[in-house]
C-alpha cells in the first residue's frame, strides 16, 4: 500500500543530476521570464523556445467561456508542431472581445518576429484577471525582452516558472533524465496553480519540454493519458477555468530513433511524462490557496476506472472533508458521505477506510462499520503535512488516485480580498 | 424583473393572521420538542402528530450511504399514509449497522405505542453525528416525553422546530392560511439546515403539514415538483447527505372536497406547498454556516429548463463566487467562468449579467462584454444582506432560480472544529 504512494525511484546519480536543473537543461530549449509592467514588481511574461521545430501537443479548458489565447492556440496546435510557448500573467485576456483577440494575435506575432519563426508554431497562454482591457503594448515589449535575454542565466527556466504565477506562493518545476531508446533523454516542466484547485479553480497552466524524438500522434496520446491521471485528478470533470492549458514540445535533439509506435520504448516515455504531470499537479495542490496539507485519496477495489475516479475526486473535492483535515480531524463520516454522493452505485457495507501518513495507515472502517481506534495516535498522525486517505470498496479491481489540499481560513481571506 | 423576487402576496388580514402561528395551528396537528439528553442543554427530539390518519408523501437522500431512519421511512411511506413524524438530533444513526437498525425501529415502535397508532404510519428521521452508537434508550424516553406533552404550550410547533437543529443558529418555520375549494386551509412547516447547504451539506430536513384534503398521488406529485424548485435549488443534483428527508402530511380536516385531479384547485394547493418549500429553503440558506448574505441566482433566456437549473446551481455553488460576495466584490468574471463550466453548451457572447438588490439591478455585462459601471455605487449595493444575480442568456425561454449563501471565515472555523 505504501509503495504506490512513492515517486518513481531513480538511481542516486540520476537523482543528483536532476537537482537544480530546469527546463533549459533540456537540449535545445531556451527560456526567460521578464517584467512587462502589468504586475508591479513581479516578472509576468515568460517565453520558452526550441531551437528546432518540435512535435507538440496541448490540451485546453472545457469551459464554454474561453480566453482569446486559448482560441488562438487551439488553431495553432492542429499542425502538431510548435517552436515556442509565450505566456503572460496578470491579465487573462478573457471576455475581452475584439481588442483581446488582437492582443493574443500580437503576442504570437511578436514572438514569431523576435525569434524568426512562423507565427503558427507559437502557442499563447494567459492567466490573471478576467475582463480587463488587454495590455497589448506592455506584453509585446515584454516578449521582446524575453527574446533578447533567452537563457542568459543558468536558472532561466526558473525565471520563466516565476513569471507565470498569479496567487501562487512558489514556482512549480520538474526535471528528469532517463534513457529512452539507448539515448539520454531530458524532460523539464513548469506550472502554475490556482485558487484551491477546486471546481472553481483559477487558471491552471503547465508547460513541459523534452529532447526526445516522438511522433506528434503518440505525443498527443501520451499527453491525454498523463493529464487524465494527474491534472484532471486535482480538479473535477469539466470544471476548468477560461484559460487552462497544458502543452508539451519534444524537439528530438536527444537523437533517439523517433518513437512512432507503441511498445516498451513508448511506455518508458509515457511513464516519464505522467511522472512530470503528477509531480507538477502535486506541487499545484500543495500551493492551493491557504493550503496547509496535501492529501492523497486512493480508491481501490472499484468496479471500474470511472467509478474509482469519480469517488476519488468527489471526496477530494468535499469542503467538509477539507475543513476536517485542516482541523486535524480524521472525520471518516464526512469521507463516507462524500463517497456516497459521487453518483456511483456501490455497496457501502463492503467498504474499508484508512487514514494516515506514508508510513502508517490506520483502518477506521471495516465493512462500512467504524472500528475502535486509538484516537490519540490518529490525531497525532493528522499533524503530518502529507495525509493519505484510502478507500477500498472490495467490489472490483479498478483504482484511482486524486490529490487535494485542506481548507483553511486563509483560503477565504485570499478569495474575499483578491478582486476583479 | 423585480416582481419575481418577491414572495407571494397576501392580504393584510391574512398576513396578520399568519404571524406567530406554527404548525400546531393547523387543524388536528399537535407537536412537541423535548430533551432526550443526547445533546446537552438543548431540545433534541421532536414529534409531530396528526389526530387522524393523513395522506402523506416524502422524498429522501440520493446518497448511496443511507441512514437507518431513511431505510425505515422509505418502507413506511409506500402506503401514502402517515400519522406521525418523529425526529431526533445529535446522532444521525448512519453507519451504525444492526444496532442502528434496531434503534430506528425502536423510535417507530415507541411513537406508535405512545400515540396508540400503527407503527407503519410513523416516519422516522435523524440528524447529527455519523457512526456513533445510537442512543436508543435516551431517544425512546424522549419520545415518551413528547407524546405526553403534545401541544401543551401555544408555541409547541416552535419547540419541535428547535428540537431538530444541529449547527443551525435559528429555528426555521413557515405558516400560511389560504382558501382552497371554498374552505380555509392551513399549512405549516419546520426545517433544519446545515453546513453551508453545499454539495457536502450536512443533513437537510423539512416537515410540512396541512389540513387540506388531497389524494396521496397528487400530494406526491406536488411535493416532488415543489422540492425540485426549492430544496433542490439550494443543493447540487444528487449531492445529499446520508439523512436528508422532506415529508408532508395532509389530514383533510379543512373539510374541502378531496383534491383528486389537476385543475385550478390543485394549482392553488401546489403553489402554496411550493411557497412553503421555498420559504424554508431560503431560511436554511440564510442560516448557512458562517453565512452573512443570502444570494438569489436567476437564470433567464436559457434554451431549456435543465440548462437554466444547471447554470443557476453551478454559479450558486462556486466557492470563488461565494467568497467574492462575502468580500462585497461584484466579481462578474468568477460568475461568468462558473456558468461556463456548468456542462451546458451556450453562446457566451449573448449573455447579459446583472448584480444588485431587490430594488436595483446593475447591468455589468452585455453580450458577454463588460460595461463601464459606477463601481462605487455597485460596491455600496453589495453591502445588502440579500443579493441578486441575474444571468440572461438570450438563448431561449427557460428560467430557473437558485439560492446560496456567501462564504466567510466563520464557515471554515465551524467545520474545522465540529468533529466526529
């Protein structure tokens, strides 16, 4: 039970090598994060550039109300190729009409011109306040600055990671090296999180790059699967903001034979991609507004995958469960009641429930009935920063994992004061 | 636009007559609320009794995990007849297994014996903590006390209303008189609310009685319709606790010819029943944990009723909208983003949005684009205790109304401290 909660194991040398590295340590990728002046005193414009054209894939918000950069990027990604990601923070460019549409186009044009590439290989993203006039001039100037400074510093990727933040309190980054098809392959990512990573989440953005060579079709499939088990398990189906976007570029400079079909080599790549998505998703949850704890919800023994996913997400999304865990209260009643309203038919009298930490899980419920437990020990476990909840339905073989934050006073303060 | 937000008009004399009256002012109904000792220093057991057998209908939680009293009452209501409602607070009798099952049976048995009626005409409900051993002896003794004291005081209905509360801060009651089929008909109700009236709401209970004569089939249909437009519009589909229940008894003592078919007379009754359900639902929302404001969400111009309902509920249920309104921030961006993720396809570029009070609604958005508004005036309107949000989709004729509370620091405090 504990193994599955650990991150993928790496050798000591690989672990050491991956320290302090950012996405600009992936061959052929350069980045920068600059000040455009939209946010006072913070970097607010990021550029990620591949020196050669790359296979690319991207997934977008399911919201009916869609920001202008999303509309543009949806068109550009159809080719399955990209060479640059450009992202501004501070203005979401949503509900901005024709002025906003021109602003998004200007971002792509400025990026293409500064880098000497086609505008169609530029993907554009925005995050920030909705419905404010888009500050096109500032943003375009910021893009020019980024293009001039690309990778001037060792930690340019970290500057980019910082430049896409809004209410986040830290930059989210991932990096790894692995062997794929006999070649050393690098992968790096950045992400930004959002209000509580909740149904009503603010924008979630993630950008991942790799020097692996892979066909656009398989890259698209691998990304969909990875996002489904990571970013989609920190939100609820369809509950996305106007600006959500996850995008990946793979430029092939690792020199492996291009991955064109499924098999062991593809499996290694997709595991790596999923690992990055999971890592970034967890970092986002850890930085949920006002979050004091990260909670992992494992559902096992479900009749099918959909049932496991729905139950895991419904429980992880329960305000009453979140507030209980903030209060260090192992309130299994709220967990069971939340699972029961997930819209899945199951027999509650077969369910076992465990709560604890990565080291110790305590069984609270067996066959749907509460067990006598040492409340003092349990209370003390609940002080941990990473809490595990395991529901075993004993009604099948399917499983799913979701992640959530707890729910503190700070959440209300942030969201009552952060204004349009 | 303003009329639809008003309660049904009554004449001055009717208004005066309905003051200070409770459900024991409905002919043939008696009630009491007693101390069983389960909750310290608060009444925690309620009994509502009809002196003659009554037509009855009830609706129950959709949760997979169902409390023992719900299982029992589901069986008993199949006959369409009832003569008593008995409700205990402090222990939900959920996840209590065989011991709990016997406890619920004991409640029905004790009520039947004390009142000299069949156990099958007793409906049982519970609210409180889940998974604790059910205190059958206390509850049974409390029932005996209730039966002895039935309607000893003028405000016995209010004692019953108080005895079903948990984290509520005030008792919820409704009363009206109206003419149906040439006779004066009385109707009275009590309800209890719950944690934020949210997807993860704690138990919601409502009990309504009337002296009207109506067939059980039409009563059932009227109740389903009334609940759909009231209690179901303060929650999200299927998102019910283990214990939710709404029940109604009509004992026919008003002397009207029994309503057996649809028509004007039935319409008068169902409007009256819906008015009570709406009034009780609004009171529940007003007492949402930590609520400082009641918000009414009207969606108009929707392509169909389901679309209007889903959008109204999704917006009313948004944590980001709730916290914004707590912060007196007319944050239309969050409202539009929440509407967009309701799972309904619509054209966001046709939508108008208004925010304000019953007296003044200010248009913030036209055809999906923000308008210039006087922010100072708007901010000042947001100080009101009853806020109106109107979304006009301009894409059809359907409409729906949902109600919600705002979201304050107090909500987190209550739910982090109220323990299993």
